[in-house]
C-alpha cells in the first residue's frame, strides 16, 4: 500500500514539505504521497486532520508554532495511534533555552512582508528579465552573473539564488557568437562559470529533444557538437581565470548554490580582514 504523509502547517507548509522531500530522497523505490494542509490555525481543523490521518494510516509531519495547538495535535495523535513528527517544536524549545528568550509563536514568520521580502521579489523579477543573456546592459546591476553553455542549470540556479534576495543575470555561451562586451566591463568578482561533463550533458539534451518531439540527431544533442561547445566554454574560462568555475554534473541546484554562496562569504571575510 502506498503510504501517505500529511504535512500540517499554520503557515504555507513549504518548509515542512521541503524537509520531507529531502528525507524521502534517501529511500529509493518507495512511493509516498505527500498531502499538504497549510494555514491550519483552529483546534477543530487539527481534530479533523488527525481523524483523517488515522483513517488513511498517514504519518503526520507538522510545523505548528502555536504551542497550544502543537500540544493538542500531539495529544490527539497519541490517542488516535497516529505517528507524528514535530519539525519545529523541539527546535523552538532548544533555541529558547539557548537564547533565554521566549518565542513569539507567530505563524508564517518566514514569509513576513518586510524589506527582505520585497528584496526577494525584486531579485526574482530581475532574474526573469535578465535570463539567457537578455538585456546585457543590466549586467552591472547584478550581484551575480552566471556564464555557461546551454543546459548547465543557469536559469534554475538564477531563480534559486534570486529567492535568497540576490539579483542574478545569466549569459549563454554559444559557439560563433561573442559574449556581450558588457560581461567583461563589469566587476569580474560577480562572474561565475558553470561547467558540465560531456556525457551528462548528452543525456540531458537528448531528454530535452525527446520532450520537444525533435529528432535525436539534431546538432544540439550530438555528442561531437556537445564536446566542441564544452571546449569553447573552457577556452573562455581559461581566458578569464578570475572567474570561479563550478561543476554542475550530477549536482542538485542547492549544492551548486551552496558552493557559490560559500565563495561569496569567503571573499567577504577576506575583505573584512584586509580592511
């Protein structure tokens, strides 16, 4: 029987969902249905959902910050014989003990409409507008500029970093077309190259062609053409040794982003030490 996981939250539930999805990646060949219940802020809603979880033999994973509702959920789950996992309660308790401060217990704290929220919105809009080499005149406005050949995760990485409040533009490297001159005029500390192995890129592009209903022998997906593109990109990276080059082969977007952000933090620490 396919198991179900009910995800309860008194906010959006995005945090809990991402944690559960990350955990499930450790289990291969297991089918699990995730059911999200956001904005759960009333006792009767909790009672109904625990009853529903009992009927469907689902596991309850929750990020309920209201302590009374959290205690109610726990008590009802025990009474109904429902397995529950509290992702936020123990963390709040531990942080409160360490910081000697009582938690506000305000749902949706992660998504409050504040200056940081508006920076994220602005950054996402910037990434969309400046995706795939559009408007090179805006490159100087970017916090980060990603450079690489097609299908090296430029767009998803740009979007992910934008959600962290960073303005990201990306520039494609295309054989026979010179990169925009603006790329070499901006602060070169902003520029990061993206590289990928030929075999991995071959598989990605073949899958892309298939999804588009295009012939597999299109130049875009041919191995020899891919190798030439990779060599072209390598030549550009070699000519600009100041650009860090991040390998994206078989890596999740989050992993590449973490490496890039780590580099930015190291640079900032060096500047502070030198200053």
